[in-house]
């Protein structure tokens, strides 16, 4: 599962008041090459919850993203390249999503298939 | 099921610089943002547990059926509906699109400039999507596991007609609106009661009373004999999963009837039903629609043996298929519009009838 997808998902178990974002526990991470598309990344940027992305990417072993980001960084090719590596390229192959409120774990295998 | 009852959810629209609460009066969830207390918009909160609990009829005649027929169903799901394709193509580049009820993922990735994620109640169908490299989860249409206001668009193609109560259908619409951003678009399509080919309804089993056991018991004399029905093939010449052209024939016994039926200009609304079912009123909207799973596929599946033993499915030796029934609430003209018109945070921007489906496009306003 890509970090972009993780950035959209929220835990909706009964009683949870804030199920976003899932904490990521990574066991196996893969990087799959995707064509770099600056316009696509610039369009995506405002839709991203940045803090959640940074935390998840670090949990997956990628530490290049800054703690904070604003749209002025979108002019920086260096930033866009880092954003690109994190967002569409990194895949959580094995691991778990953990509900931030209840601590309930959802293994990646379970997320895709029960 | 992985994701169950939702309660409260954070709602945010980062690009606007302010946070906005969903104001759908029919949403049965509370939205507590961790934000300014001066914001006074809150949702009417009613108990969400009832509307989100799956009724038995859906468990038996939607969830389990799709699980059992998933590979076969997927093999027949390849034609892209032009209206859906054009909706997706009209979205801006970089759009985040959710397909809620994505089935075998036929629309995921259809437009390369958009980013698609999908969910479906059926784990076997989600497996098929995952094997194709799509970003998908198993989830329930009445409780979507996504943060509010994330998407640019969401599509719900042939999903809501599997929900058996109006409250659940409203709840699902609420969820679709919730997950898109302000200004985001929602495309919903459902099967119409007003079928272009009126004879199709003769092949369906009407539910005279919902959940009445006589209709679904295997020994009931009131259960319609399906062996006399002849399935129609999809009219266009298209390739099946093996790359062979499809032909009109009895070989096509497993094909779904409805996605691209032959257009008909005939008016008339008499729904003649067979004598086994007695007289059916023209207001009938609850049906079992058969799916013929060929024996060779049923054996592979394994689920069919259990289904046959439980009376969930029947054998049709003439067609060499295990016959499953899928529950449908088909929508009458105007019903979809009425369903969505109560939503205070979305407006209808388009609605149309196409290939025996009622379709609507909503835009989230707040």
C-alpha cells in the first residue's frame, strides 16, 4: 500500500473519535519506480495531510521529508523528488496499520483481504 | 470485515485554510474537529449502529453471493460504461478518486492522470484488485474508512441497489458526500425499475415480503423455477477474459444481464410476472436476480457446495450452473433524486437515465 493511500485512510471502528492517521508498523518496504510527474505532485500536495505523511514515511525508513512543508517548496526540484519517492513509490508490503486511538492492529494482509 | 461501525471523524479541508464540518443532516455520525470551538455547525446525531448493521438479506444475497461468484463475475466485468468513463475523464489531472464498491477494479486506473483508490465489501473481489496492483481495501459502503473531504471525486457504480433499506441507502450517500472535498463530485448509478427490456423483470424473483423465509427456502413451492429463463448476452461484441469474442448463445449463461442491455424505445410499464409468483404489483422494487455460475467454476470455488447445502443456491442441470440469487432494490424514476435531495451539503449537477440505470452527479457544497 502506498503512502498516498495511507494518507486517506481512517479507522472507523465503533467508538473511535479520531482514527486518522493510522500509525504504520513496517516489516517490509519496497520502492517501485513510477515516472516523475511534477504537475501531478503539485496537484496532490494540497490534498495531503503532511504530518501524517512524514510520520508514516519515517516509520517506513524514509527520513528525507521535512517536518513541515508549504506550497513554496513546490518550486524546489529537490523537494519534489523527495516527495515523489515517498508518495507514489514507497510501498508497505508487509506490516500493519495501527489505529491511533485504540491501538488495534490491521496487518497489511488483512487490509487487502480477510 | 475489517472496518466496522464508524462514530466520529475529523473533517478537514486543508487547501481552504479553514476546517469545515460536514452539514449533512442525515449523517448519523458526529463530527468533532479538534478545532475552534467557535464553529457551531454540528451534525444531528442519531444512533448509527442500526443503519450500519448489515441485514441478513444482504449478508446472504449480496455479500456471500459475490464472494462465491467473484472470479466469474470479474471475468464478465470488462466493458467500461461510457458515461462513467467520460465522468472520470472530465476530472482534473491529479484528482484523487475513490471507487466505493469497486468490484473487480474495472474503473481503477482508467484515467492515468488521476489517482484511484477503491473499496468493496467482497474480499475475493478486493483480492482480484490487489493482484492487479490497485490500492484497495475491504470496506462497507455505509461506513467508508477514509478521512472526510479527502477526495476530488467518488463513484458508486451499481452499488446502492444492493442496500435493503432506505436508511442504509441514505447513509451510503452521506458517506459518499462526506469523503469528497468541498466542490468534489459524486457519481451514483443504480439499476432502474424501468428496464429498457421489460422482459428482464420476468427473469427476476420478486420479494413479496422482505425477508420472508418462504421465498428463500429451497423447498418452497413459491420459489420461481429459473430453468425456464433464458439469459441474454451482452449485445456488443466484446472479448471475454480469454480474448475470444463473445457470441449470443447458451454458452453465455453466466453473463450479467444488466450492464449493457439492448436499448429499447418501447414505452409501457406492465410487468408481467409468472404464475408461480402470483400477481406482482407495479410498485414492486425488491427482487432476486439470478447469477448462473457454471459448474466448472463452482467446483473451483468450493463455496458453492456450502451454498447448495444451505439452500443459498440451486443447481440447474440444464444450464450446467449453480444459480445464486442477488438481492436488488431497483430504483424507480425520481427515487434517486429524492434520496439525495435531502442532503444539505450537496447539490445535483446532473441526472440521467442510461442503459436501464438511473444516474446522478452531485457536487458537495459545504
